[in-house]
């Protein structure tokens, strides 16, 4: 199958209406989208990504009016967050209605929903009369794509179209917040900081990462990984330790190594670092090196989500 890469929204809508998959841009990362209400279409998403069916998908909507079609209730705290952060990188886990197929939610009684902020994604969603299930458009376990080319490098031939919306502005996946129980709980740190959420709804729980947590497999310990082993720690020490080997370095603000050292944000800006993270990991992964060395960034705001991805990408 030849994969078309284009910004043609009408073509994307036609393909989706016909039950095909289309990779779509969002403000976080590119998603591999299909009709969320059509089980065979959802099955294609799992197959194209080589994703285990116990890992549920996020449902994307284009307008707030449709939310009640898919969930049984929207608690007050969720509604407050929606008013402030939607459209945007915040996914809410809510109790689902039966129109949402079991395959989307891996049989759970809850569904993860978000309204993406990318203008092309929103326009596309509003042309369709169904919501889009869309995981990140990468093979299961690999780094998420933040450009159309990243998607093409890995899913080329497997899907008919990649809707090109340019590089993703946020660069990290959405924050996932479980609002289905009385105590709100962050299941995945992401594009909206936990601090910003807590300003609106007060203290929230934060789920621990675990390799055996069935309710949030995106939290699997070995996720978002480059193929080359990544070592997270003090770059100077690691460079010394691996002095006999070919290495690449991913650092926050400053350079530690003459060659193959990418800097996430020379001005120390966490939003810029988030934007660069996945693209830089891919670049380093493609170099002729044995190991990638990386350092954590300040553990505040978006830095928590960046560190979360770095830890999962790293060798334990
Ligand atoms: O920014 C994003 O969220 C991107 C873009 C494309 O929207 N999507 C994304 O999807 O990151 P994915 O499939 O890579 O990660 C979705 C995560 C999974 O880890 C899954 O476990 C969790 O959402 N999830 C989905 N439904 C859930 C549910 N009902 N309860 C708990 N976690 C859920
Ligand atoms: Mg993913």
C-alpha cells in the first residue's frame, strides 16, 4: 500500500468514513486514528501498531456536545478541568456508555477521552460523525512520533495516509487523569503539568509506574524506548565509565561531549525540551553509537513528564 503524506483533510475524512486508518497530527504526538465506534476498525489499529489488546485506547472528540454520548457522567472536577484545559493535552478517564466498544477500553468500564488542540485534528473531528480512537502512531514500545516523517519511517506501507500537520507543538503525550473515582489520580504525566491541574482541583494522587499495572499499560516500565540502550544519570560519570565505547549524549542545557551531544534546550526551557525530546531520541538512536547517555531535567512542571519518559526509555 502506498502511503500518502498530505494536509488534505477531506481525503483523510473520506478514508476514515470508509473504515481506513489515518495517522493524524495532534498538539502532543501523531496518532494512528480510526473510527472509535467501529470494532473492526479499532482492531486494525491494534494490528498496525502490534499493540497488545489489553492496552486501551484514547477516544478523541471535536466538540464538548458529544461528550455525553460516550460517558455516563462528568463529575464536577472533570468539568472544571475541561473548561480550562480543553482542547488540549489532558485526557480524562470517565465511566463509559455502551456505544464505546469493549476493544477500545480493553473491557474496562471506563473510557479515556480528550479533545486535541491541533487545528487540523479539530477540523477533521468536526467533519466526522464519530469520534476517533488514536494511540500514538508508533510501533508498540518505541518512541512516539512528533512529525509526519517519524510516522512514515515506521508505519510506511501499513496505512493509506498520514495527515501532515507539521511538527507537534507540545511533543509529549497528554496527561491522563482518572476521574472515574472520588479521588482523582494521575495515570500518566504529560503535556499539562500536575501543578496546573492541582491549582484547579486541589491535591491529586499520582499512580506509581509499574510493569504489571493492567489499568494503564502506557505506564509500562519499558515504554518509549530507543533501540540503543539508554543510560540515565550524571553524564560526566557515564562518559567516563563508557570511555571505551561509542556514545551519544542527550543533555538538558549544556554540552558534555564533543560529538553527538544534543541539547534539549540551551536556555533551560522545559517546554522547548519537551518539544525536542522524542525527535532527538530518534536522531541519536540512528547514529552509529553503542549507547545513549542522558540526564534528567528539573523535576517540575513539564519536567516531570520528560523525566518519566527518560526513565522508561532507560536501561534499568
Ligand atoms: O497525547 C496523547 O495522549 C496521544 C495522542 C495521539 O492523543 N495518544 C496516546 O495514546 O498517547 P497511547 O495509546 O499511546 O496511550 C494511551 C494511554 C495508554 O497507556 C492506556 O493505557 C491509557 O491511555 N488508557 C486508555 N484508556 C484507559 C482507561 N480506560 N483507563 C486507564 N488508562 C487508559
Ligand atoms: Mg503510546
